[in-house]
C-alpha cells in the first residue's frame, strides 16, 4: 500500500492519483476548489447553449454571441458559421467557402469538405438513404458525435465544462493553452480502442484548430479553443482576414 503522504488527495477526502498507477499522476483531473465551484456553477452538468469555462463562466459575450444563439446547442453554434443562409442545411460548397474564408488554401479546403461531408452527411440525414448531395442537417448534427475526443460535447450536442477543463488540466499542465506535443499526448490519451474513425476525426479537428489559430509562440490559447467549440471565433477570424485582404487591395 502506498503511503498517504505520496498520494494526490483532494480537499474532499478522496485520492485523484496513486503511485502504483503513474498515469493517474501524469494526467491530473480537473478538481475544482470551492472558489472555482462558486465561479463556474455545476461544471459537470452539460450546458445546452453556453460554452462555459472558468475563464468564461457565462460563455461568449462578445457581440452578444451567447444571447443571439440561445436557441442552438453549442455544437449547432459550432456549425453556424458554415450555414450562411441559416436554412439548417450545410452543403459541401458552404463548407468549402467557409474554410476558404478562414484562410485555408484550396487543397486543404477540399480535403476538409471530403472528410466532413463523407463522414457526417449520412448520420445527420433525414432519410435511411444517403444524401446524394452529401449535405449536413444542423438539427441532427449531434448524431455526428464521434469517440476518441475530449468528451466536451455530449451526445446531444451540449457542452460539459468539466470535460473541457479536464482536458486542459491533464495535458496542458500549468500553461494556459496547449502546445503541439500537448495536443499529440491528448490525442493518444483520449483514444478509444477499435475506433479508427473517431481517432482520425479527433486528429483532423485538432490539426484544423491549430492551423486556424496558428499561435506565434506555439501555444494555442484555452480561450480560443473554447470559442472554437461554440463557433464564435470563426466569424472573428473571417472578419479579421477579410479586413486584411481589403487593406491590401487599397
């Protein structure tokens, strides 16, 4: 038996790590203090329409994002940028244009379209037959949730704050973000056996996120990642890029 002094005991009287299982110490779970619990209420309960975190307990307030999208789940908000006509249907061309607006080149945008629509069109479809146009139906986007991810989205498309905090606590350490190595360790750590689609999906999503944010110091910020989850950062990035393009033209 390991001596109690060597264990990671929480203030609630239970162990979060034991020496005989090193991985439990290497990946400390999110274990909020009373102060953190008062700031982020019920972090283990899935939030339907707000991507809440310790740094943003009320979700994204910029441009009243959370208020304007209160009738959408967080996962639906994530897709909102690509549904430009707000008809609830995302065509492959919508996704292509969206990725181009975000700064991805033609090749990467085409690859993204193929991966996203080939895998998610049928699960989100309205029929037992495949959609010949490979469209995505936003109201069914929760059916496209895959394994081997962070678990931050639940199976209904809601946002679980504790899962989000847990991932950064396990793999980001004391940094307020994630390096490329942290992301790689997270991908390996969250991988589920016999889940090639989920593993590849998670890898694609994190690669796209890193390319989108492209941090100068190599660390993608936690707040930026949170805003990827609710999709609010997509509009911000596209707007900034459009502004830079306009400045160059003039």
